[in-house]
């Protein structure tokens, strides 16, 4: 299994002083023998190469703009005709189609993406679970985020990863999350804030780096990667914060980097 970080920044793209950790918004690519799974299509999606040899699936955690805004900026999706499956456990297929179509048409976007790209196949989450069951196990976990967000775990090729964006961690999630990520080789965690910043940003739906470290130490996982990095955080500030992480399992996501496990 491979996980590539195409968009590590939260909320809004940030090109200033983010060249090392990355300025694109949320997009992650998980590759197994059979599938290419794209987790969210923030601006990082423009750097994804659609794999002609695998079944491509886009899974949305939720529909805040930083998780969808890159969809039509991957020009590869205009030049190929193989199906790309799109689903979310937060919305059934027709609601999902309407959400994406509304954002990318009319007064918001020059073309009607959903009408023009007929090979974008909107699906119910249950259908995608069935499709992937040939070689993988796909599970979902309800996160704590305004208007909702769904986490995912993917098991395939004898490996497991979990994606927990966006989430404002609460202690009552602990038992459920520990079970959800159990045995994972890699967990992606929304660590947008520090604990002291969270006092101001409570209710915006994001967690802290300190919580990431505490969780990583409790969980039966190999590593945890903090991502959805704050747009106000420079590379140098992240370097300094990296020194204060209290778990050796934890690191910051770095855009364009790929983990293989
Ligand atoms: Zn977000
Ligand atoms: Zn969000």
C-alpha cells in the first residue's frame, strides 16, 4: 500500500513560506494492487495522475470547499474516459451529485462539470464498499465537525491506513477511534492547531497536535501523520513545532511525499 500526500494544508491554499510542507488543500492518494483511492479533491488533486491500470475511486470526507475545490483542475480527468467512481459516506449518490454540480456550475464555475464529465460515476457508499470487497475492506467513522465529516479506513494488500479529517477530537471518541484504527500502519490526523490555539478556535471542527501525540501513544498503530496544517503556519514554525512532538510515532505531512508500507 502507498499513500501520497498531494494536499497537506487546511482551509485555504497557502503559497507563502510553505514550500517544504506544502500549500495545497486536502488531497491524499491511496494505492493498492487493485485500486487508486483519492481521499478528497482539494487543490492538491491537480497533481494526481489518474492510474489507467487501477480502478479509480474518489471518496469525500465532507464538502467544505477545501476538500472539493480541486476537482476540475486535474486536467487528466478531461482527457480520459475510464469511469471514475465518486462517493461519500456522508451523502447518498443523488445528494452528492447535487452538491458537486452546484459548486461547479452556474454562478460558481464556467462549465457544468457533472454534465460534461459523463465518466464521473456518482455512487452510494455501500456500492463502493461492495466494489472494493474483492480485495479490500473499507470502513467509515463519523467524525466531529460542523455539518459532519466521515473518516475512512482502508485495508488492502495486508496493510491498513486510516483517514481522520476533518475532526475536532473529543474524549468520548477515544474508544471508538482506538478500535477503528487498530492495527493501522498509518493514520492521518487533523492537527491544524496547537492546544493553546484550540482555546480560541473551539467549534471550528479541528484537533490539536498534542492530542495527536497522546492518541498515537494509546493506539495500536505504527505511525500517525499530522496534516490539514494551518494556513498561517510557516515551514520554519512547523520545523520548530516538530521538535516538541511527544510521540516518536508522530510526524507532519509533507506534500508530494509518498509513504509505502
Ligand atoms: Zn478542511
Ligand atoms: Zn471541514
